[in-house]
C-alpha cells in the first residue's frame, strides 16, 4: 500500500493553476470597476464625456504597455513568488486609491460633496475644472493600477512554465486565463450593486481589497515544484517530462541560466512573432471589456443597475467561457496528429481567428434585438481568450524559462500600446459620430461609430495570424 501511495502522482500543479485563476479574476474585477460605474455614477458627478473616458482607459493601456516592458523583467529578477506578490500588492493599493478621487476633487474645486458636484449646470468654467481635476486624479490612480497589473501575466505564465509540461501549458493557461472572463462575468452583478448601495468609492475599495486576501494564500502555498513538499517525485517527473532546457535551469546546484537583456530579446524573430500576436488583438479584447457596458447604455438604452443590463453582460461572459475548450484544442493536434507544439497552436489560432468576423454583423442585427450583439461579442470574446491562451503558450514553447516573463512583458507592452490607440480612438470616434450625426454604411450617429469599431475588431485576428506566421513559419526554439 505504501509503495502504491508513493508511486501515485500528486496533482499540486492544479492547485497552483487555481491560484493563478483567482489572481486573474481579481485582476479583471479591479479593471472593470471604472467601466461599470462611469456612466451612471462617475460621469454625472464629474461631467465626463466619451473622450474623457476614452482618455482614461487609453492612458491606462499606454502605461500598462510601458510597465509590461519592465514588469516581466522584474518578475524574472525577483522570480515568480516575490514578483507576483509585488505585482498584486501594487495594483490592490491602486484599486483602493480610486476612492480618493472624489474627495480630493471636492477639496480642490471648493465644493462640499458629490451632490454639489452634480448640481453644477450653468457654470462652464467650473464644470471644466471639475472634469479636468477628477480626470487627472483618475489617470494617476489608473497609472498605478496599470503598473501593478502589468506583472500579472508575466508571473502567471512563468509559474505555468514551472509547473506544467509544454503539452499542457495552453490548457493550463486557458484555465487561469478564464479568470479574466469570470472577473468580467461577476463584475456586472456585483459592482453596480455595491456602487448603488454604498457609493462608487466603496466598489473600488471592496473589490480592491480582494487582492490582499490572495496575497496571504500565495505567500504560504507557492514554492518551486522541486522544493514543494506537496509535489512528489512522480508529479515532478511529469512536469519535467518534455524538459529540453539545460540542467542549469532545473538543477538547484547548477550555474544559473545566462541572463538576456530586454534589448537582446528584440533581436529574436520569435519575440516579434509574439509581439505581432498581441499588438492588435489585446486592444480588441479591452475594447469589448471597456466599451460594451457603454454600448448597452447608449446604443441599447439600458441602465447599469437594471437586471437586463446585468443579465446581458452575464450571458456575454458565460459565452466567453467556451474558451476553455480552445485551450485544449492544440493538445489534440499535438497528441493525435503528432504536431510540434508551435504548429498545433498555430493551427488552432487560425481557427479562432475566423470567429471574430461575426462582429461585422453585431450592429446590423442589433436592430432586431440587443441579444444579437451580446451573443456575437461573447463568441468573439471566446475566440480571443482561446487565442490568448495559445499565444502566451508559444513563449514557453520557444524561449528558455529564464526569458519567459521578460518576453511576455514585451508582448504585453505591444498589446497595451495597441489598446491605447484603440481606446482613445474609440472615445473620440463616438463623440465625433454623435456630435456630427455622421453616417457610415447606413448607420447614423453613435451607431455609425460602433459599426466602424466592430468592423476593425472583426479582422484584427486574421491580420495578426499572418504576421506571426511571417516571422516564425516553423517551430524554432531559442538556444542560449
């Protein structure tokens, strides 16, 4: 009996995967608080326009992009455990700090409370001052949030590479990456309710505090697999079953792996392939995340506190959960058709790239029912998350573990930069089409703006797939 017990493989790697899942869930809950409070709570209080909101989300994306360049490197230097603690600690403080923006705005403009801010109607100069002061404060808070959140995916991908063999990494990544969907799914059912009952400030504080709870679990539950008492020899052997890296990276007493600078990473075509897979499509996902609540309000006439609004977003993100299957698809190609990991992922990603084309029909079918764009964006979101799980896993396929977080950070920088252009452009586009009553493909006003935006989202994935394939046509791992 004892020998059977010792030979039975433990499964602690899935406990680590669950921790990564919960961290990503908290990450996206924190990110969603603003998008679910700005229309009904923040906009009337601070007199924001679509351009203001687009600027806040765009600058968040830009700082997130720049921070990713260094966050991945910081995670590689501090290593996984300390790097993740640093990341979630910073973003949790920043999430809670948003609650101070209202109080400080009142103090700067000389008004006693939020009701007084909302009551300003005819004083154009005071309205502009309220908007600009609050905008500046929110931008500062969002910058700090972006700086912390930039460490999430580099640390999570590094942890996945440490605890899973290559053939399982896309599936494990799709599971923890589903936290972004669960966070977005829980957000409309919790954040507007918290904001309505206790004020929008409380929503930032309560959701932000969840990160500190996670930190306690991570501190006591994470160790490297070769040092963790809950990982037995059989599981460790499985984790390292396809390990083709030098023993220097896997043996405790061996010399450390060669250090590679950020700038050296840019000399590899594999880095540019990963960057190509992030720069357009990350902005598409963030567009859906940041602007779908606004779309349901402005184009479909819903309130963020209404049940139909919450149900619509809930169904949308339930559909996105289909992406769990997408993370497993390359495993089928690898095991059944004996493809190398990169070829299997690229075939899967090509399949996923066709589903977002449905977004071309989101606005045309919206006139029949708002459920059509909800379902279509849900399918496009599922395709994105499936794409994302696989593009992240290509880094573990092609780069040594000592470089993974740095390269993931570079890709995050590219995705954030693309998202900055998309979010700021969307805000200006929606204000312009609304103010000028612009017509596009038979749609007028803000509906024309959304038709333009959905059209871009539809084709971004095919463009990205072609770019990836052009940089790395076939599997070619980096050797240091």
